[in-house]
C-alpha cells in the first residue's frame, strides 16, 4: 500500500472507492451501520469513561469517529474520548464534505477544514489520524485501545489491511479486556483474531448482511 489521495466515484450520493471497488459506508444507511456494527459491537456507549480510547483501521470519511463522539457526548461521560485511526489513502476535504452531508446531526464541522488536520483536539476529544500503511505505523506506536473498529475495505478487495501480522498487532495494542468489532465475518479473519488472543463471536450483521464479527481480548 502506497500513501496516496483516494479517488472516489458516487453511487446515490454514497462515496465508492475506485481503488477498492467498495463503498465507504452502507448504501442503505451508513450511520445506522456504524451504530450497529462498531458502537453496538463494542458495547458502546455503556463502556465510555474519561480517557476511553478507540482505535480504527480505515478512517475513510470520518463517519465512525463522528458517530462515536456524538454517542460519547450523549452518554454523559466526563473527560475526553481518545480516537486513533489509521489511513493509507486519505480522501480530499471536498469529498469528505459531500460524504458527510447526509448526516447533519453529527458534529461534521470538526472534519471539514481544508487542508484536513490529522490531529484535532477539542474540549472532550482527541483525534489522531495516522497517515500511511498501518502495517508500518501501528506496530511501534505506544497505543493500547479499549475498542477497535476494524473498518478496512472488504478483505477480498483490500487484503493488506487484513493480513495476519496486522491483526496480531491489533491484539498487541489492545488493553486488557478490550474489544473489537467488524462488519466482516470471513472465516480466516475470525481464526486469525482468535489466534491473536481474542474470544471471537460471529453475530447477526447489519441490514442484509447475515453476519459480522466481534470479540474481546482474553
């Protein structure tokens, strides 16, 4: 994977990656998908507390971050949410603005600066977007996440973000009792995450997708 700006085409106003031939979020309801898969799959917002750290493979449009921050604020948790995301192919600010336009109830203004700032701090959050290949940037990062959103494009289209070594690095950078959730239910992904130390479950997926995967370390 080589760092490069992402090229997008649009399908019913949903951004689709031309590199990976896969939409950035559900063609049906991207926000509902995020809440179901990534928040619900990690038992959020119930676990939120000051300093809670979410990490993510694949920042994309930033929809997952915004939905998480909205949920953190609505939960009444005090302090700050920490959110670290890894992105090899950032999208342009113009494409991000268009992609987030359908979600006016989210705090989208945070992500609409041009040029995009990869590190943004607010009163109740700290966002860091690590630009580059996660296989190179994650292993040496001093990070212990309480929850992981594994949101790379589909394993068949973007196998690099689902390699065994990277998934083992995810486990290594997870706090004791930490969790992950992902939309994919591919058997190899589930087996690798189990080998890395997670207790893995295949559960009901979002919308027309029959299954997704979630897990807990230890």
